[in-house]
């Protein structure tokens, strides 16, 4: 997993993916602190350890773009999991509401004004 070692997380939460058959998979959703590369490009690590173990850091022209792309990737993958009949829960069993945490990030279309 790109960026998984020594990542300075700015957000991290332990969640459980419950697939359509009821199988439960604990995972950690983490977003790293954007960092500037020697090339001038910015990177931001994103991880869904236990659910998607091979994610690469998102790159952008500035730190905000890299951060937004990392959040969008996490949201998109979690929305895809939910669309396949799965649900996401906190470790304690309470439902993790994607809209409450990601808003429209990772949605195929942004909401209308």
C-alpha cells in the first residue's frame, strides 16, 4: 500500500464492512497529511487497510487538490461497496453514514443546487 508506512494521518477511523452475505471485514480508513514532492507535485496517502490494501497516494497540483482526490477515492470505493449491497459500520456496530462523512464526494454526480 503506497504511503502506508510512516503516514502522518490527519484522519483515521476503524470501520467494519458488512457485505451482502453478512460477512464482516474490519478495516481502517485513513487519510494522510498532504506532502510536497521534490518535483513540486503534492501527494496525499489514502488507505482502506483490510478492505483495499493496494491503494496508491493521490497526486495533485497543490495540497488541497491531493487531499480532495484522496477523500474522493475513499468515498467512491465505500459508495461502490454499499451499492453492491454492503453496509459500513463503526467498530461498535452503529451505521457509518457515507453522506454525513463524505457529502457528495465520490458520488457519480454532485447534488443539484
